[in-house]
């Protein structure tokens, strides 16, 4: 099974992510990594308002789609009080 299929149930429509980040507004910019800029945003998830971070993949930053999905796979196995369960993580294209 491909990684994109494995995590298909975690997808959130891009319009919901744009709404959460105010269309990736620079006021919501919180950093950058090898994949591109990272933004904070608030979503309603299972009836709760949740603050989450969203990576916006930018191939010009050196990492590609394959590496992005590998990171999702690795992060999905982390357990830490500062990292939400992948059931709370949201992946976009």
C-alpha cells in the first residue's frame, strides 16, 4: 500500500486548511524546514477547536513529495506530549 493511500483517511480539504491558516497568511507563519513554510491554524476537530501546524510543501526547499510522506510515516509513530496523535494531523497536497 502506498503511503498516500495509508494516510488517505487523514486528509482535510485544502479549503479547510486555507480557512484555518487564513489562506496561509504571513501572520500565521511559524517557521520553515526542508519542506517549506510552516503555518499555525485553528480547526474544529471532533467538536473541539484545535491549534495545529501545517507544512506547505515547496519543492524549491530541497525536499520532495517522497521525503514528505516518509516524514509523515515517521512522525505517525512518535509519542510525545507536544506532538498530537496522527489522528489529529492533517495532510494536504
